């Protein structure tokens, strides 16, 4: 039996945060996870099938939390429930010490059902209807991060009606619109074409002083947090505002929330523009850059930088509690999607692999994931292919221009690092949603979501 990294040393990824560290090539060259033959799993639970590694999930959480706690002990890790809202996954992270970040009333319901107490939940997002805020306050959640003046007014009224004071945070958005000529850069042009959609989140820097003034009149709200997402430039923006809030407006900011966006560094990404460039490079006989390694800093170096920035810029103010909101970092590396090959064909100069799951269960087409042939995992010869699903539109891609071992009809493909934004983002378009199982280090297999039937899909429909 051989470990996967011995067969694919170049594909091993960065660090230890990957399910591939627990994959072994077993009997008949079948891929196994903690001794469980994945081909036999497919026979029992059918395909498509999501497989999650409990040990990998725990290792990812421990690695993240330890990195921050070692350099800044006043850190809280809030798992971003929307990343995968499965109850079993949420419960494992809760039991490991995670808090919960929710972004809808549904997320809140999931977090509570998974066992998170209200005092370990924060509520983010641009849309928080009255009913959702009422439920949040009833459960006495730790924080509501507000994003508009209307939300402030709404929340204050609800808090008054419920005769309580609610702790809040402000989401800050440092967006500045680039000049016309800068907007023509490929990195900005797509955003410009859509009207810079990220600008709608939170409060602009110009609005923040007005928000501080307005909050002084809100008798049922208490500002204790400033928040920004993603983490990259958060402290540079937020720390001066902490001083401003304290010195000019008298607010005591107890929490700094740097959001999420932490990348485990195991999958690459592409997009329309890189694919156009790749087409030109290949036609000119140049090497493809689609799988050029990413320069992703380690979580330890990120945590160290955050702690240094904190202590260098806080001055004589008390150290606030640091809130982080990882999602992909915690669950992304722990998932595999198993798919069955229906047939292959050659068209347009490419080999096309048609499998029985597509963007209905793996919505993001531009991630560059490692793909193995699970029933012949020791195969080393590679070929360039496109892998597509069963849906009736051209961009139903599982993978675009990837190198895989040679694929034949009825092979089982294992798509790695599928834990984030897959299971919870899957749809019932044309096909019921698949089952999901969890495997621990002892090889125990537990179903964490049942495979849907056609009747499940129609369950809420009514004939006239």
C-alpha cells in the first residue's frame, strides 16, 4: 500500500491541511481513506457521493486556532456556517471549540440546532429581516454586525420592543472607485462592468463618523465591535477607527473582527481572462500557466503579522478580542466528491469526460482541484481533459483543461478539496442531491446526509 503523496509528490499541496494526507492506494489500486475502500463506498451509497474526513476537519481547526492563540491569546474562531451548514460538520467544530458566524435566519437555526449557544454566535450579512433579528435577540446572540442606517434603526426598535440592549458591530468597507483609466485594467474591468458589486456591503469610510454620531442616539444598541472582510487589509483600516471611536465618541471597542478569506492553499483558481490567455499561449506553443503554484502565506505567518500589527498600533488602549471568521480554511480540505464517468468523447481538439454530477453539486467552475481516478489510483500516465457534468448548458464544468490519469467509461473520479461551498450550495436542478458520509481515523463510516429521491424533490409541491 502506498500513500498518495508518494505517487503524486508535485500535487501534494502546501502544509498538512489536506485529506490527501490520509489517502492510501490499497488493494486493486483502489483509493482508500483511513482504510475504507472508496470504490466500495460508491457501490453502497451510489454516486455522486461526498466523503468527509473527520480527522482532517479537526486538524484544520486546531491548526488555525493554535496559530492565532500562540501569538494573540485573546482570539475567538467563528466558523462561517454558510460554508457548509451540515449539522454533523457544525457539531464537530462546535465540540472542538469553534463559535459560529451566521448570515441568515436559516444559518442561525442550523447553529442553534448544532448546539451553539446564543452567546457564541454572531450575525453578519447585508439582509437581516425583522423576523430574523427578533429570533437573534431572543437567543441573546453575542453580536449583530450592522451594515446600513436602516438596519440600525430596525434593530434599535426591535431591541426596545423586547426591552433589552443589543451589542453590535459595524462592518466597514474601504472601497474607493478607481479612475476610469485604472478601471480598464483586467483586474478591475470585470468588477467595473458589474458596477463594483462589493461596494454595497457595510459602511464606507466617509460614512463612519456619521454612524458613530447616529449610534450615540440609539438607546438600545451598544457598539463594541468593528468588522471588515476579508482579513488582508482589515487591521490597517480598523485600528485607526478604534482610536477614533474611543477618543472622539467615547465608544469602548472590545472586539476587532477581521472576517475570513483565509486560503488553505490547496486549490488554484482561474477565470475567463486567464482562460483566454491560456488559449493564446497554447496556440503559440507556450507553456500553460493555469496551474502555476500560488504563493499563499502560512496561517502561522498570517497570525504573527496580525498580532504584531495589533500591538504596534493600539498604543495605550486595552487589547481587544480578535474575531476571525474562517470557512474554507476549516472545511475545504476535508471533502472529496466521488463521480462516475458515463462516457468520454473527443471534440474541438480536447478529450471530454462526462460524469454524473456537475455545477448542480460543485457550483464553482474556476477552482483548480486535484482529480484522481479512484479505481486505478496508482496510474501515473496523464492526459489533458475537460471534465463536464450532465446539465444542459455549456459551462457545466467540473474541471477545465486538467491533467488526469487516463480515464475510461465507468471509472470513479475523486475530486479533492471539495469541502467548502459544495454540499450546502448544491441544488436539485435536474437531479436529486447526493448523499454525504463522514469517515474517522478508525475507518468508521457515518451518513451525515441521506441521498435524496425524486419524491424528496417533489415533497413540497402540490397538484392543483
